[in-house]
């Protein structure tokens, strides 16, 4: 898909990867995640890197749990402490007792992001994170990401989102990558 790709990302950077469909953006993310090997060269992560991944496709959750049960399965906190954490991601009042199976794609994305933001990761990898989100949910995501102290790598076609959060952009075009 690409040749002679060279990226160096430092702790705390916000990096967007942009390109047309089929150029290898998700493949590159999968290599960073260790889910694929490059044909040539290598992918090296720093020591102590803990990756949180938000996929555009699969948000594996237990459909029989409630929102708060699913959240607390990933984050070891009391219900009392979980409720304000979930409220920051627009899960208010009795919504936390709604079964996960009843959540929309955007609500699942918000729940997964809420989990990731409280799991002590220092690298977030986001694959099309604004898909399925309405304007209010996008604003919640942008605020949460702006407060995240670690590194964020994101693939997205949402120019407003990219411009607001990511000062560094890598473009994949014609099998090459440019910063």
C-alpha cells in the first residue's frame, strides 16, 4: 500500500493520518497496534506505551449489561464514582441503567471512549472516531481528547475535528506519506 513510510511521534503529540479510502490508513494503525507486520522495515513503540484503541467498526460489549455495568467492567470504580464520569460522556440519570443492546452506534462509541479515557493509557489510537456521532457527542469527544495527557493518533475524514485537535497531519497519497 505504501513505500518508505517514516513516522516519528513523540509523547503528547496529536497526530492525524489522512488519505483517500483504500490508501492504507487502517492498515497502518493495525501495524502500530501489532495486528500486522510490515513487508519491509519495522514498527517500534517506546517502552511503557499502553495503547487504547477506538475502532470504527467493532465495539465489542456485553449487550446484556447496563451502561454502568459495562463501564465498571473496564474501570474499577464504585457506582457513585462512575456516574459523574459517565455524565461527562452524556450518560445522565437513568440512562446509565439502559441495556447496552439498546445503544446506538454513537452511544456505544461514547461509552467506549469513556472507558478508554479512564484506563490509564498513554497512547490513544482512534479510527474514524466521529463516525455515528451527532454534534453534541463530537463536542464531548473533542473536550475529552483535549484533556487527555498522552499521545493521540487518529484517522478521520472530519476536517473540523482534525483541525481542532491535531496540529500534526500525515498525508498518505500515491503510496507515500508526507507530513
